[in-house]
C-alpha cells in the first residue's frame, strides 16, 4: 500500500491510498481541479481513482465530492446513512448520481479485492462522523481527524497500525489567545471538537507499536497551531517518551496546499 496526504487543514482535506487493484480518495474537501492537480503531483491521474470514502459532511472534507462523482462516473463513493442523508437533504454538494452512492456504517468492514476498509464512529459535531482503517497486503493505515476525544473503542480499532494519519489540530495556548470567538473556541475544545497536539500524541502513545513506521500530523489549524509546535509535541511524546516505536519511524508534517510524498507502507 502507498499513502499520500494530498492536503490537510481547515481549508480542505483529501488523501490518497493506492493498492495494486485500487486508487482511493479519503475525503474530498477541495475543488475538482485542485484535487486533480494534487494527484498529478504524486503521479496519479484522477481518472484512475475508483473509490472515495467520506468521513463527515463538513465542507472541508466533502465540498468537492459531488463534482468528482458527476465528472468521473467510475468513482464509487462511500459514507454512512446519516452523512448521505444530510448532504442530499441540504443539497450541499449538488445532485449526486444514485448509482455511485454506497453505504458503509460504523463497525462494518467491507472488502474490495485486495483491500479491506473498516469504519468506526468518532466524536464530532457533524451528522454522523466516522473514519476508517484501510488494510491491504498485511499492512494497515488508520485515518483519524475531526474528533473531540479518542475512546477506548476507537483505540482498539486503530491500534497496531503500520501508519497513522492523525489530527494535531491546535495548541491550547494559541487557541485561547487567538482571534476566534469564545463560542468557537469552546466548540473546538469540547468533546465534539478537535484534538490538541498533546491529546493526539497521548492517543497515539496508546496505539502505536514497533510495526508503526509512518505518522502523518494532519488537520493542523493555521490560526491556532504551528508546524513546529505540532512536530515537537509529537516527538516529545512519542519518540522521547515510552512509545514502542522503532528508531526509523517517520513523523511527517502535512500541508493545506501541497501533497506529501507517496510513501510505501
């Protein structure tokens, strides 16, 4: 399996997972043109994408999905019933081709040739948020952002993965001192908000193992965090702490407007 975080942050999120049989988008929160350009930067033609998995209905994760489904009929899109219902009822992403709409519910695992995908519920202020573990060729990649906390059930689902894409959204002091209204700050800090750098690091501490070789630091706030703070916190908790990690683990920073390398997992 290969993975690239194409874009990650409050302005839009999408990632690429590649197996021998499939090329998959995880979320679609950018325009079709931008998604096409980002894929090209890692050597993938958007016409090769055959599946997309949606985490939740917020625009920075879903706004580009309707365009992609209408423009590229080979893309089968997956989300749970609550997310589809919200998007269809509100017409947030336009009319969707019914034949490309597919369901995957929390707790389900679906198999597509060389790929297994397990969905799990998260805690966020969206219609029915969930994230996924992608498994292929004996390797596992866990994606988790946009959650106010990480439950034991989620930890059990994502533990011992070969790679993680994990939310390092905010530094608490920068958030408190920053420009947001108090109501928005309270929402971010709540159990249906986002993970701080320290919360994310501690959650990873409970699930990583010597198998883990790649950790993508994702969904970093451009107002309430910095790349340096997120990276230093991850290193302090994981590398300098008690994490059961090999010395060659890669902690990878992600950006809102350019992709990471396409890493072999």
